[in-house]
């Protein structure tokens, strides 16, 4: 199922963990804005795989100023033969504004840094605990880190492998990556790297000949996520009220944080916690010291009125077993187990999922637990939220 209902899925949880785990190793999150351990640099990459081309990165002030240019070419098979798709994009951060620019279209967007996820999402965890958590998550998902194990361009790199992705990092910078997920393979490798150099300040400003529009939410930037390119939403399905309709209409975000935090703490999930209220949903992630995972997400029940019917398609697409649609007290619920095979390691990842319709809050709540647990345990977890 490819519509906006698909929240709190196993795929979303795994992607979030992959992104977090690599960031925990790559960045000093306790120092917002300091992305790398090198003050400045210029890197050229060669891109191969499904997308071929080049990437250019410039950065200054330890990554607080950032420029990335990508030129790629992809070939897609269609009923009419092979179609070539060219891309030429710029990503710029000038310390205040994030720019995403399509150079072929001659236009782009800018977003103030206050609208982007930042270190506040990671609760009160310090850098040491984040590093430790990153290792715990790697262990839980069959990943590993080999410190100073290989060299790229003569630099000793930490090699991290997780969920079909391998990354070679040097002082917070990715010099090489290899990702193979869902039949799509892409590689990037640095072919030249100069560090601690003088970087022209003009690089961190958008080109003068492009049209820039300001946005306040990443979902407003459809081109950034490629919805138009892949017809993610039908024209008659997507409208300007999408974000407003998608939020739980009678649930405050602070109420969501308090309720999910209360449930997580009572179950011993105190090692790490993270919350987010962007992308048209509320979400929370909690982790134990042993790597056990608990996530919550909430969307508007009214905006997902056909959730029962959609679950039937959802469970087939997501390989959900032991499923049951039932009523618990005044709540309509769905319980099931989902599994996915890591194509890189062959490891089987299994989670338990519970959907609960909380009508007085106009919220469809999704709870995901790793490892799997019983229906009774998932219901108890929901009860501990106090909804």
C-alpha cells in the first residue's frame, strides 16, 4: 500500500534506525551544527549502480556550512523500451537556510533551520549515550562496526554495515558507501579529497539564475521526495489540506509525548528516546539498553476512515502473519507480526504491530515492538499510554 496511511510500518522503523545509527557514529550530536571532525574540505565522488554520475561536496566550519551537487543518470525499463532520466541537484546549507535546487528545472526551495529535525529530537541523551545506543542498535539488527579497518584515499576509515548498507567513514565524513535494498544497488566512492582548505563563501549561496520558493514543511517540497516523478499520490488525492487533515485533530503533541513516554518508561525503555511531529504524523521511538525497540505513531482517524479495509491490503504487502482484527473495550484494534529479510545479511527481522482506533482523540495509534511479543502484551502497552 503506497498511500499516506502507511505509518509506523516495519520499513519506516528500519529506515529510521539505519539513519539514526549512522548519524550516531558520524556526528557529534551534542554540538548542533558540527557535523564533521574536519574544519573544511572538498570531496569528489564517482557514483555507480542504478544511478551513475558524480557528486561534489564542499564544507566549512566543521560542516555548519555545506554544499552538495549531484549529477546522475538512470535508465528505467518501460513498455516502450529503456527510458533515460537525468538529474542535476544542489543541496546547500548556509547556516540558516536549507536549499534544495533542481538545476534542470531552474527552481528550488528553501527552508529555515527551525523547521528541520535537529538535536532536540534526541531528548536528553548525550553524545556518549548516543554512541553506545548506536552500537546496541547495530547488534540488535545484525550490524557491525569495524574501527579503522579499511582505507579510502589513504585515510583510515570505520566500516559500518547495517540493513544492506555499508558505509566507510573518516572523521564523520562518508568517503564510500554501498547500498543494496529491494533490488536497487547504488555505490558512491570518493576519488579526490582535500581537507582543511579555504572554501569560497559564495558556494553556500544559491545560484542567482534559479527561482527559490520558501517552504515550512518537508512535505511541501514534493519535488524533493519525488512524489511527482513516481506518482506517489494521485492528483485528486493530494491537496493543500493534507498536513492539517493528517494530524490527530484532538491530540496535542505534548500529550502524545507524555502518554507514549509513560508507557515506554513503565516497560523499561529508558536508554534512548526520540520524538517528531513532522511529515504529517506524530511519532516516538524508545530503546532499551539491550537494543529492544518500541515505536508509536499517530495520525488522524478521520483522515484514515477506511483503515480496516486498508489493513487487509497492508498485511499482505508487509508479510504480516498471526493477524487479528478485534475489539478491546471501546477500541477497534488490529494485531499482527511482520517480518523482513535483510538482503545483505540474510537475517530475519520480526516485529509485533498493534493498531488502535482512539476515537475520542481522533487518532489512529500504531505501536511497533521488536522483538515480537504477544497480543496481550501489545494491548497492555497501549493501556499504559492512558488513552
